[in-house]
C-alpha cells in the first residue's frame, strides 16, 4: 500500500469505531443511482407524486407568515403544534396519546439512536427480529450492543420464542436492555405482527419489565387487510417507546420523525437529543404542520396506498412467473417490501454482483442479520418503481438466478428448498 493511503489516525479511533458498519442499502445507493439500473433495493417512497401545488402553497405560506420562526432555533422537544398534529395522526391508528410525551426527532432513525444511546453500554443485549431493519442494526453496532435475533413467521415475531429467550437469559443472570420491533409491514420482512401476539407481547413486557421499542413508520400505508392495534395502545404499564416518522407519509427529505416515551425515559432522551443536534429543523416542522393540519396528507396517503398496492401486485405476479420453483416470498399488506427466499445453495450476495451487471438491484438478506443468516434471501422493494420497471426488473433477476442455479447444478451442488422462515403463503 502506498504511504499516502495509510491512515495516520489509526490507533487513535474510539473502540466503537471498529464496530461501526455501513448499512448494505446505503452502500448500494451509489451503484443504483445510474438511470439504467432498475433498483428494487432502496425503500424509496414515490415522492414524484407529491402534490406540487400543495408544496408551493406551504412554502409560500411559511415564507410570508412564519419566516423568522422557521429560520430560528426551536425547542429541543419540538413545537407543540406539531405534537398536536401527531396526536391527530395516531388517532387514525386508534392510539390515544398525551402530546406532552412526544419528542420530535430528526427522522425515526434519530429515535433509534436516542433510545440506544440512553440504554446501551458495550456488550449489552438488544433483542430484535431476524431479519430486522438494517439502519437499526447499524445503530446497535455503533453502541456495541450484543444483538440477539428472534425468529419470525407469517405473523411476525414469534412471541413464544421470546418467552424462551427471556427465560434462558434469566438463568444466565442477564437482562436485555430492550426489544426492537417493526410490527407493521416490517422492513425487510413485509410481515405484520398478529393482534394475538401483540397482546401477548405487551403482557409479557409487563410480566418481565421488558422495554419494547415499537418502530412504526409504515403503519398508515396499509393497502390490504384490517388494521391491527399498535403496541403503544395496548400497553397499560409504560413499557413501550413508540417511534414514528413523516418520511413515508410526507417525504424522507423532510427528515422529521418522533418518539413517544414514558416520562422517566422522556427526559433522558431530551438530554440525549440536545447533545446531538439541539433541535430538529423548525423549517421542516412547519412544513409538516401545514401539510398535516390542512388535511392535505389524507389524499396523498390514499394515493400512495393505491399506487403501492398495484406495484406490490405487479411484483408478486412477476415473482410467480420468473422465480424458480422452491422460492418463497412474503405477501405484505402495506409498506414497501417483499422478502424472497431462494432455494439453497443460491447465495444472494454472489447473485447481486451479477444482477448489477444486468442493471437490476436488490438488497441481499445477510444485511438484515448480525449473525450471518439470510444469505439465501433478498429484500425487494416495490415502492419506488413503476409496474413496468418492476416486471422488467424481476424478469432480469429471474434470468440471473436461473443462470446461477445452472452453474451450481453443473458444479454438482444439490439444491434445497427455501428457508422455512418464509411466510404469508409463499408464492
Ligand atoms: C423500520 C424503519 N425505521 C426507521 C427508518 C428511518 O426512518 P426516518 O427516515 O424517519 O429516519 C426506516 C427507513 O426506512 C425504517 O424502515
């Protein structure tokens, strides 16, 4: 290696830097930015559908009436009028909240960071679904958490297994700092935690005093099936910290989310946020307020739901046509993602290199686990591409998979059926 490429700071970095990992999705973004690439990788909302006249009206209104406020520092907790908007939104999910318990964050990602910063010391156990949101894993590893994955099936997290894990940890004299779950249309699994399991989870949290982090950025993007109560609404014992986001129902560019926490935890999060960024952007909070309080969000969310439903259906139909026998996949009732599992020994990490050559991208399943699992799975996002491009993308992917399977056959590897974690009716 040439001298200029040596890192002169080597040896001075904090220990945690060694545990930091980049999210597989962020890494892919530079490769998939080329227009010829059909990216089924990033979880991109269809922001091109954002109503232009509403955008202009809100910006003009803020410029004319709220300029000084929008350009000033704001309270760390966020503006009260935005907290009231959040109470209105959560009522849509049948969840009554006290706005005083809302902390506005710079995206739900900051909520994950604040919770982890507040609770996790190096080596502490964090429980999470397997697979789980890669951005949360990046945060957990930055704080050097010991992440233990819990199994999932078609009804989301297997809560009975959580009971077993908690019992085993109790014998070892260890206690997890919290459980992180994405109960609605999970990222990446696309599954939804059943009501029965939610009730049992909240009950168990009460029995074991387990803190549960409910991350629900997709809840309002249900396009099929019946809504299921949030964990927050079922919790009577203040064991749930709830994370929400405007990224999916307004825009990720607005970088505004929120968390709702029991009072004791709330104040610690406020201190943590002060140390991170003082406050979330007042300008963006004003935009959120105008969009939500004017009711403009209702039509936008409805439009998104029907768009995502047709895109999901286009993807499922293409998977049925193009993916080899033995493959399985989830059938999400909302959100952005399908989780597909291929017959072994197909390795989706190897497959991705070839797929990108063919100008199609997905996220390999291993990025959603910390323990090396998920190598025969992939996350496919249907939110950000037209139906036509989804069909074309899955068709190209089918070709790449067949080619790799042909190669394995020629080399004498025997195939196995897809992993049993798959669910929701497979194909
Ligand atoms: C489950 C989950 N949580 C949190 C986030 C981060 O959201 P935000 O853009 O609000 O930071 C995402 C983004 O994709 C997500 O899927």
